[in-house]
C-alpha cells in the first residue's frame, strides 16, 4: 500500500476545479475519503493502514474527464511526457524470434546395453532391476534381447537422466552407451 | 568345498589350499593396470563413437569416480579375505565367512576379476561357455577355470541375496 499516495495526489490534482468553482460532490467525497480525512485519521492512529476504496477508482472514466480536459492536458504535458531536443533515435522495434533450449527440441536419447560374453545372465538381470526398477520379467526380457540380438534399448528420454543411467550401468561393469537415434 | 548361507553370512567351508589361493587372488586379478585390453573393458566408452566432447568429460569426471568405486569394492573383499591369511598348511580346510552386508562389493570385485582375466586372455565366447573344459594343463586353462569359479561364486551370492 505504500506508494499509492503520490499517484493518488497527482490524480486529484488533475481534476482540480477551475478557479472560483467548487469541487463536484463526488470528487469532494473522494478527496475527503482518500486523503484529507484519512490522512488525519491515520496520523491520529484511528486506522491502522491506508486502503484504496472502490469509489476512488471508478470516478475517472465516468465523471471527472469531461469536467476539466484542458487542465488535464496541460498537467500531463508538464508532468508525464519527457522532452528532448534531439531527434528520436528509437528505431522500429526488433522482434526477436523465440528460441527454445536444445533439449526441448531434442529427440529422445537411448540407453543401450551391449552383449558381453563374460557377464552372467542373472547378474545382468539384477542390474536392470536395480538401475531401472524394472520388474523381473521386464529385466529378463531385456537381458535376453541383449544376449540374442547383441543389444537392447533399456531406456529412452532426456539426455541428462540417460547419462546418469549409463554411468550407473558402467558402475556395474556393463557395456552401456548413450546413443541418439539416427 | 562347501558353500551355504548361515543367517547373515555366506560360509565357504572345507576350502582346499588351491581354491583358497584362487579366492586370495581376487583383488589382484581385478586390477586392470598394465593390460590395455582389460583397462578398455573396465572403463569402456559411454558412446558408440560419436560425442567426442561427452567422452572427454567422461574421462575427466566419471572415470576417476568409477575407479574409486571399483577400488573400494576390491578393498572390502581383500579385508574379508584376511581370514585366509597364513601358510599353505594352515589353509587346509579353512572356512571363509562373507557377511551379507558387503555382498555387493563381492559381486563387483568378482565381476571385475572375471572381466579383467577374460580381457587379458582374450577368451572367446565358446571358451567361456565350455564349462566342462578339463584338465588344467596351461596357464590359460587355469585362467579360464578362475573365471568360471568366480562366476559360480557370483551366481551363489546373487541367489542367496535374492537380488
């Protein structure tokens, strides 16, 4: 809520009535509600904190604008708009094409285990169960695929977990590679 | 030799000096140093020939970690094998007790030893599958027997640990 007051003060200044005229009723009540009365109440500790009320927000388009357009124009030009003697050097906006991370466009990576005549079938099955959490049936199916076909794709997906799987398989001394589909 | 599981340990009993010595050889056999073929097998490539950058990173960061892991496993096994220390006479009918807790280290060390021996001797698949090969008449035959003996132990540990 801190920071509301300066903006609100500018707002009410924009709608200051011409000299000799009085504030319209609705602005008077807004001014009263939001700043003068409330500030004194705040200072006196009657209210714990400042809150913006709905009436204040809604008066701009409905009631205030037609009342003092000239004042609004001069104040905006004075307060808001930056002035510069130099010609504008701002060119047309450059629209940057959105680029995605390489991984987002990546095809899945394969974790491949290759046949090895030394490793025991039961050992290889155990490793598949432990590394990938596969049930025994699935682990045996992959082990037999390695044995008969020379290789089996154990897992496919993002590169980072695939690398970790290959590392784990190497720690069990299996012949494992990280491959990208051709 | 008899092998069975008793509560929280695997017991290898009635070990004759020859088999006891083969067991004592596990840590030394698992060491691939000095044999490029064995080194290449233990620290195999993580890619199928592509991804040079990834392979370089693997060599720098992953291989040392794997080396440490394998060493830890063989050190654990070496500590367990201290039960078999002694002269040849005292090795007769000795019993080796392997606690089930470091069984994973035993599986790893046995696997390392089998892979290193097979790579050093360049055993073919036919040779490795010839389980009835006998008698041991050469160093190569002995190495093949060693691979099969360690394989038998691995199978037993796997079955008993219900992996």
